[in-house]
C-alpha cells in the first residue's frame, strides 16, 4: 500500500514540473484527440493518427494506427476491445491495407 501511495506522490510531483507549451503553433487538445481518418469493416475499425514533432529544427509527421473491435455487453452498452476473433481477422487485414494506402497518399502529397 505504501508503494502505491509513493508512486502516486511521485507522479503528481513530476506532472507539476513539466512546462506547458502555449504557442500559436500548438494544436488544441481537442484536435489532438481525434484521428485524421477512420475506416470500418463490420465491427472492426482502424483509426489513423498523426502527430507532429520538431526533429532537428524541422517539423516531422509521425503516423500511427489503432485497431479496435466494438460490441454490446449484456446491458446493451457499447464496449471496445483490442482483441479480435478469428472471423474478424479478414477485416483487420483489409483495414490495415486501407490505412497503409491512406498514409502513403498523405506522405506523397506532402512531398
């Protein structure tokens, strides 16, 4: 129990020490939380995210994809998981291909 309390106290201290960027170039938190594109196949979805970081004086885009499956629980509430049944794998492969193509097109358009 002391260990959990200790970790909590350390996290709180570290969070206060971090400076907060407040420049015009900073993207709002709302924009950061949304994917740039989402593809769906049945109950599976692939969301594409982009983030920009300054690397050696130049803004660089980093792309990533999250995959999830949606389902309704016993109470009828929508839930999401990152595990897939074998019958969902075809959709996962298709969504990965679509996401890859989208990212490739965006990278080519930026050149």
